[in-house]
C-alpha cells in the first residue's frame, strides 16, 4: 500500500521520500528510496525527513514489539535447556509525529498533514477513531485484515476512511492503486484547506 501511495503522489508531481523496509517491490519512478531494516531505523529516517514534508503517510506495518536483548552470535541449544525471549515496545512513530507538530489537526501551522493506517480485525471503526484521536491524525485509513482479499500480500484492499472533522467514508473492494488515488485526493483537499487565504499564512516546504 505504501508503494501505491508513493507512486500516486509522484504521478501528481510531489517530491516523494519513500521509507521502506525489506521488500521485493521496485520503488516507483520519481520517488527517492530510503531503505531501513528495523523500526528504530524507520523512526530515525521518518523524523529526519518529516520537518521538510507537507504530508506524511504512514502505511508501513511496523512491529509493535522487538526482543529486549539480541545476540551477536548463534544461540546454541547446548547453552540452555530453555530459552525465554523478553519483548519491549517499539517506538510509535506516528504518535511521536502527532505530538511534535504542536497544533490541532487540520489547522494552519500543524504541518505536516498526518495520515495513518490501522490494520484491524474487529471493532474497526471504534478502534480507528481512537487511534485517530490519540495519535493526533488528520486522516486514518482502517483496513479489515481478516478478509482474504484485503490487507497484506494482495493487490486489493477495503478501507474505512475516518477524518478528524468527523468524516466517514467506506471504500469497497478495490485495487490498492485506486485506494491510493482516493487517499491522495483527501490529502490534497486538506492541503488546499490549509492554504485558505482567510487563515494566517505560514510558509511550508513542498514534500
């Protein structure tokens, strides 16, 4: 989904910075690729690039937990009869962005526009609205990942778009490319609203 968003944004003339974990996909033409291998590396890359962006779209499925300790060498079975792995939380990149922009979603001066994605299996709208609020997002795209034709490792998707102003739009089964067009239409509308001449002007770099 992230690659579909990057491709559509580049097609519309945006300067696209694509932060990507390991994948077999080829980067879209016109997008500058930043490869990462861990949640920590993704956080560093996103926080470095975000201040120069007009919008950040976080479609990556970042693991919520990681091993608290790692070993530089193979752990052999002779070293222990049992192995216990302790996990710790990874950083919530999108929530950190939401806290750092210092203004309410949808208001001038609260760049970048923040768009999140939520993979849900139940209570999709309830959980989606809670994430929209708690992370300080302008828009969230909720994906029902318990359907075989949506979510991961397929070219199609279903979605529920929830916005900070209370808006709600259901998107039936469609291609990820078509969903990317719908999401980018919303982002363009949000950016146009921030450019409303009746609001205080604040310079924002393209991105």
